[in-house]
């Protein structure tokens, strides 16, 4: 199911089970990795935390690729040491490195010990190695989650960062979800990606999935990639229940 307008294409794919979500995600990642490596020499993917930490490795198992040409960025990150249970990089380090031929040097990480403000500025400088500093970065794929309040990345409802358009990466020191200090991609970066993918599973997400897909005031609903980019929601039947019922 696609919902196009002149500048935005959102695809909503409803599949049966969590395994089907993982398979659909793997298919997109395989195609985009192939295209990106052929065209640009690198595949640049943005990671989010939460359920994606366990979902992504399951998708990668079926992928055949030149792993050394992948570069991993973080759609948001907590300002904590890498060995903290709150570190998104720390979580992916445990699930990816050692299980796949991926090296720590392929992750573009924050610099530990900086304030949120300095970490955001530092992360922009690290991204400039891969993207021209005078144009918005175009990541190949961003893997995004959705919180129970409809937030995505560290962009929370009613927060001032929802209006941020001047920087690629912004600092937040008052996150309503702990830990309070984080960095996050801003909407201009999210919406400039080639693919933004929301793989969502479970009945606990059903009500908010419906809200977000029908009401753009929620942060996750404001992810609207500009053409030729595409925003894809991959939902299992449980997560799609309320949305499907409202659409019939």
C-alpha cells in the first residue's frame, strides 16, 4: 500500500509475522547495499536502538554483501560510556561484531566524555568525512523505531527539537526518557535519506501505529522522505490491527 504525494512516498507493508518483517527488511537492505556499493563504493546505514538491536542481526543473516563497505551511523545516541547498558553502540557491538565480518572502525560513534552539545558538533564533523559539509547528508537507509508516545530517534512530542532545521545533529539534555543527555539526527537529515524504514512488531504498538499513520503531529509521523526517497513501514499483523480496522 503506497501513499504518494508530489514530494513524498510512504509505503505501508503489512506482513503476517515477526519473521516476515525480518525477511522484508533483509530484502530491502540487500537491494540497497548492492545499489549503494555499486554506485558509491559504500553503504551508509543509520541505526536506532530498542527492538532493532535484536531484529537487525536476524535480517543480516540472509544477506550476501561486501561487509567491509558498510558504514554504520547512529540516528540518535545516549551520552553514556560505551560499556553502559544505555549505549546504543555498545548494544550493537555485542550483537554484530563477532557475528558478522564487521569491524568496530566501521561504526561512526560519538566521542565519549563530551557534553551533549559538544558531542553533537563532534558527530557532525565525523559525518563530514562521508558527506559534503555544505549539503544535507543523504544516508542510504535509516532504521527507525517508534516509542509508545510516538517519538522516533530522540525527537519527542512537543519538544523544541521538532523545529530544528539548522543542524544535522542536535543535542538534547532534557529527554523525557532517560538518560536525559543525547544526540539525535534532525528531521532534515531523516527526510533526506533514500530509505527510512520502520520495522514494527507486536500488538502493544498497534494503537500508536494507527495514530502516527493518521496524524502527522507525532514525531514518527513527520518522517516523510522527499523523492526519490521512500518511507517504508513494515508491520506484522498484530502491529497493523488498529490501522487496518480504521482503514476499512
